[in-house]
C-alpha cells in the first residue's frame, strides 16, 4: 500500500523497492495466486515509471501463473494492464 501511494505521487525511486518487497513477501505464504498478483502489481509500477520492458516481463510472468491456476478475475486484470502497456508503446496489434 505504501508503494502504491509513492507510485501515485510519482516518487518512483522510493516506490520501486516497496513493490519488489511485496512480491518477495508474497512467496512466503506459498500461495501462487498471491505471487502472480504481486508480479502484475509490480509490473504496473514499472508501467507507471515508463520501464516498459520490466513491466511486460512481470505482467506476462504473472499472467502465465494465473492461467495455470485458472484464475479468471486476475487474468482479466493482467490483460487489462498489458493492454495499457501496449497502448503506451503504440503496439495496437
């Protein structure tokens, strides 16, 4: 949540470590769905920061896990953010 606040005010230098830590912590409970969502959330941070390569890598990784788990709602979220990413890149295909 703190990382999200820093992201919102565009303090990317401070926000990044919080997103990364959230992703790392999501591994501790062993819930793959939480980890997949954390990957997508970290990807959205990189999207906001304009680091599109990192954003795409993390979002696709999270989406892959979500598809294996058949997590429909979270797949929707990941695809929505991937769409935003591709739009910002001018990739409309």
